[in-house]
C-alpha cells in the first residue's frame, strides 16, 4: 500500500529546511507507520531548543513520537472507538495560520480537545460542540501547535 504523503507546513522558513509526513496505514490490529522526512536539514532533532547546524523547526519530534505511540498498547490501536463513524467525520480548522480565533466545524458529536505547543506541552484543554466552534487562541504565542481530539485525530496549525 503506498503511503499518504503530506507536507509539514513550513512554519519556520528561516530554518533552511522543509519536511513531509509519510503515513502507511492498514497494519495488523489497526497499526500504522509514520515517517517524517526532513529535506535539506542536518542530522539533528526537529523542534529542539538547541540549534546545531540546520535543525528543522517546523515540527517537534518529541511531540510527534508521543502522539504516535500513545495510540497503542500491547494489543494494537487503543482508540478504535467506532471507526466507521469517525471515518465519516472530517475536521475542518481555519484560518491557518491563525491569530486570535480558530474556527472548527464538521464534528458529528461533541469532543474533548487539547492544544499542544511545539515542545509537546498541553497549553489548552476543553470541549468542542458538534456545531461550528470558535476557540479563543489570543493568548497563544506565535509558533506551531497541534489540535488533538479525544478520538486521537490531530491537526497542526500555526499562530502568527
């Protein structure tokens, strides 16, 4: 099965490199494989505070690894909760990049969410209703963030 390849938003064009996310789905017990490929970067840890050479700042490798492994236990995927219903739901988030407000719609039911910063720290946590929702992000600093729903889906966004 060929991977789903999506570009990682180039939120820090000054870092001199870009990245892609490669997703291979359909593994045993709901497992998947994710690869983040950095172009024109050095062999460094993406998102780190210590910049050595050309270090990618478009995503935080520690946060990405945690989000990936936290989906599984010894038996496989742990967040399968009604996969068919989740597959019908699409998450729409705009504007991206955002400044004061983030708009989210197309949820079939209410969901808990959290926002994680580029260092993997939860900076906001609350509930989304099943109709168009506005999240006040005026207090967030400029940078990369990840909106994570309690069903395991996540969407990156940028505050500028």
